[in-house]
C-alpha cells in the first residue's frame, strides 16, 4: 500500500489491501498425499526445499552456496522444484561443488505440497518477489520458512521475521546460518498454519464482502 500511495498520491489510510487468495484448505489436503519420489522416501536426512521457476532473479545459486556451507554440522539434502533457463548453470554449480549426491532438481512437480509436508525447511532465495504465494503455501503445510528480505511481499508474509527468518539478498553465509537455525528451532507449525489462513480464499471473500458493504452503505 505504501508503494501504491507513493505512485498515485492517494493517502495510505484510504487504501485497503486484500491479498491474492490462496486455497489453503485444498493445499493441506494435497500435502497429505504420498510423494512420488524415491529421493524423498529413502531420505534419512532432513530436506531443505525450494519451489519456483529456475530463473535468474529467483537466485537458487545463492541457496546452493548456502546449502554447501550449512551441512558441515549435520547431514542435509536440498531439492529445488521447478523448471527454467537456469537449469544448466545450476547443474554446473552443483557438479563443481561436488553436491550431486545431495542436491536434486526434480523439475516441475504436479503436487509440490506433498514435498512440503516431507521437508524440514522451506527457502525462498529470490532477489525480488510480488506477493510470494509459495511462501504462504509452505506455511499452510506447517513448513518453517526462510526468505530473503527482498523487494516485494516476503517480509510482509513473515511479519518481519515473526513467522520465519529473513536474510539479506544474495548472502549465502547468512542463509546457511538461517537454515541451521530453522532446523534446530522450527517455527511452531500451528502458528504457521494460522498465519496462512489470513491469506485463504475464505478470508479474502470475507474481506471483499465487508468492503462492498462499506461502499454500498
């Protein structure tokens, strides 16, 4: 709303923000399905998960560097779900770092929510974001999040760090530290689910109804 007020000159007090609705109930149902991947079912080590197109501004390279720094204290695995033009460079980076046994790029996955339910930490390493629906989806699955404090809505969704750790953009050591902290002290899943409900379809419909009633009064 601050950006909109700045651009349009409308006072911030008169702007009402209603978030893009997320079908959190449906996501929770899908998260209870089995993961169709031996990579997950055979994993003893905790899984760090990221979901998003393999584009440069999603900055999965920083996540891979952070992952390489983090597991020295404990075994870990990393999965990045999604497809895109950065696959080649990311695969090269994984190979150069000798991480092929513990980092997977499974491509597009029809039900990422089952992966979320089987993982220990969710990471959104983007250099910029809109309202990051995927962050809300991970929280709906009770998955402890780490996100970059990038331009966009990540800090808002996490309420400045109340619901997950925020790290500086492009900072692999800080992200590695946040990963380990989240593994040791995950955010209470009930809290995460409750926060995700604030972005639910039902909540958005209620807000639209209230706004219409106000406008028509």
